[in-house]
C-alpha cells in the first residue's frame, strides 16, 4: 500500500537527514535522485526495467525506505531517556480476580514467564510491548522508570522501546549478509566502528550450528540462521532497551549464548517459555495461571545446580545432533 504522506517527501532532504537511506538507494543501483524530486515522483519516473533490475517493485522500495527511516528515528528517540526499569502493576486474571502484583524489572535482568498453554504468557508480553495502561483485557499497567510513559512512546511506532524477536523476518531485498548488516549498522549508529559488522556476523555464526558466509544472500538463510542473525543484530546494534522473546524453540540456535549476549548489553529481557533450560536461566520467573500473575519466584541455588546438570545433558545432545547432521555415526558410548 502506498503511503502518500511519506511518498511526498523530497528525496534529497530525506537523504541529508538520514544518510543510510542514500546508501540503501545506491545499493539498489538506481542512481542518484535529482534535487527537489519527491520519493513518489522519483519512483514513478524510473523505468520498469531499472526497477526490475533492483529486484524489488516500487511499493517495496517505498516501504523499505519508510521502515529504515522509522528505525533511525527510533534510535534517536531511544537516546532521549535510558530505560532503567519496567514496572508491571497487576490488573485481573481471566476469572476477574485482582492480580496483586507490583513487579519491577531492572536493566540487565532476564525474567522468564512460565505457565500452561493458553494461560496468558503471550498476553503479558503484549501488555509490555504496548506499555498497557489499563486498556488491554488484563487491565494491567506498565511503567517505564516508575512513571507512565508518554503517549508519544506508547503509540508512535517509530519510538518503540521494545524489540520483539519473531522467526519470520521478511527479507524483501536481495542483499548479501554483509551488506544487510552494514546497512543496519549505518542506520542505527551513523558512523560506526569498522569491525561491528564483522562482529555481528561472527556472533550470528557462533549462535547457529550451520555456519554461513558473509557474502551469501539474506534470502538464502535458513530459519535458524535468520534467527541467529536477528539475535546478533538486536544484541549488538538495536537501540531498543527491552527485548521480548516469545518461545525460542529453534534448535538451530545456541540459546545460552544468545541470552548471555542480550543480557550483557544491559537490556531488559523477558522470555516466555516451556523449556526448563530457558526457564531456569532467568534470575526470576513469573508464574501465570488463569491469565494472571500467580507468583514471582527467584531461581534458587538448588535450581541453579539442576540447570548446570541440564546444560551438560543439552551439550551432549547438541553434540549428537551435530554428528548426525554431519552424517556420522554415534556409536561411541556416552556417559550421562
Ligand atoms: N488476564 C486476562 N484477562 C482476559 N483474557 C486474558 C487474560 N490473560 C490472557 N488472556 C487471553 O487468554 C488467551 C490465551 O493467552 P495467551 O495466548 O497469552 O496464552 P499463552 O500462555 O501464551 O499460551 P501458549 O503457551 O500456548 O503460547 C488470549 O486470548 C489472551 O488474550
Ligand atoms: Mg503464547
């Protein structure tokens, strides 16, 4: 769908404000837009052949430029105020009973959300994502740094606090992995250190069992590789201080490393999960029952020891998985 307001922006002005847009247009090989031409006029004036060569249609180009522009503004907005904490004030569960909770989560914390299927884990993540103010089915309120966030933060999509990881990243553009990360780094950090792109790619490769080269196209990445690239990208480049993860179940990603990476960046991480390895890795876990927060538990010493044992089992499983994938036999005795 054409966004007429955005299409009426003058290209050279946009590029001056946000140089990464110029870089993106250049990467499509479409040449420099003439001065005083709006984005819409410029796109309409391109030959169909040139557009086809760029590998995208006009709407896609417009949509992508708009997406980039929003990201850059979000990055700048996030600099306005550091998020030190999120506070969840209870609402009511599905039975209408009051949820007696005031839970504050600080930067650098991992908090897991556990509970049966359909209990309301994703709903809680949704409340945080929208910084609910009693306006969702749960009636919860979510505060940022102890205060109600301004409407500009709550409703403007381009000032989002939250990065949500989902598996389907829609790559609309046929760039190499390196070009893709380069573009993100440029948009988010402006002038960036030369090795940050290499670090994102190395980190993504660290997270996935199936390594990939920097010069393959992003459209050729597998689900697990895409996921790993997104996690590395969010951890090292994203401006969002809050990361919400709904069920990472993808076996192709080293979840332990992924979490360490996200947390070392002083982000607030919330993960809904059914997986004991993840559930025990948070410092605290929220137990959801009937749509309400029934309990908030700290992970105990004994549970941490259980986690170590589970990690050893998991490492052995990963090793066996890798060997089977590589066409090997697993006949050597394994001690459990
Ligand atoms: N406090 C509540 N009041 C009213 N409706 C609620 C409440 N909490 C959750 N719900 C609703 O219950 C349904 C199931 O919740 P949700 O999808 O969050 O479950 P889940 O724990 O994520 O399940 P799964 O483990 O299968 O992903 C949703 O429609 C959600 O909006
Ligand atoms: Mg869910």
